[in-house]
C-alpha cells in the first residue's frame, strides 16, 4: 500500500469552497489512521487547468511523497478516499487510479467521469468495483510518481485542433494524460469504492443515486 500521498487542491482563482477543504482535511486524517502519510498542497494558475496541474506536479516532484492525488476545487472527497484509493493502487501497482466523480452532460444529464475500456462511453451509474478505463476525470486522480517520468513534461496538455466544417475540437488535459499513460504501457483504473461529490449548481452526486 502507498505509504505517502500528497493531496493537491487545484484552482484557477485560488478560492476553495469550505466543504471541499474540510473533506480533504478529513481524508488526510483518515489516511493517517490507516498508516498513510498525507499532506495537503494547493496549486493555482489563472490560465487554465493544465497549467494548474503542471504547477502542482512540479511542486510534488520537489518533495518526497510517492503518490500525488489531484482534487479539483469543486470536488468533495469521501473521508476514506485516500485509504480506499491506496488500496486500489496496491491492487494495480504502477497504474493510474481514479475515484468516481459525477458530472453533467449538456447541463442536465448526470454521468460518472469514467469511460471503460471498450468504447462504451461514460458510465451513467456508479461502478460497483474497479473498472479499467480508457479515461477518467482529473478531479480525483491518484498518480504514482513514476508515471510523470513515463509521460514526460509538459505532463498535462490541453490539445486543440481544427476540423474542417466542424470547427475547433479539444482534448482535455485529463484525457490526454490517460492516453499517454496507456500508450506508455500502464493501465488506468477507477475504483467504485470512492464516490466523490461534485459541486456545480447542485451536488451532482445526488442525481446518480445511492450514498457516497
């Protein structure tokens, strides 16, 4: 099991909801109770989410923790999140591990930011166990230190391309990171044991159903 985890809270404006901070602090305490060293850090960059994650990664690599857990400034961790993610990391050593973050399609249709291997698209229900994924959301993403060497700097990129007749298309920084992890021979997993809250206009978790 991982022995040390740094939780990096990511923000573009430096403002963190109190619920997010309290949940992250509680997850740190719970991790310590499970024998996992845990420390909170903050990364801020006004220019976008990819620069925020790169700042957080650079700071993490200057310290000695074995794993970096990105948590977005609107994502609420369950208290046992770090401990449960660490257990998943033990089951899948060296791989990328995500918790399940709910979100909305077209502003109204709930889904879970986990796209299983096989081209099924996003999940629309909480998974019950570990799911191998093509991509996961970056809002709750546990990354072993070695993966940063695998993908190389810049670790996170927001890629855009123009498609004739269709306009601009973008590949988000978390999807690109997952792609490069898989291209490098590692796998991507989401654990159904970690069900996060996600504060949009409401907590989207309430639309998926069941307890966090």
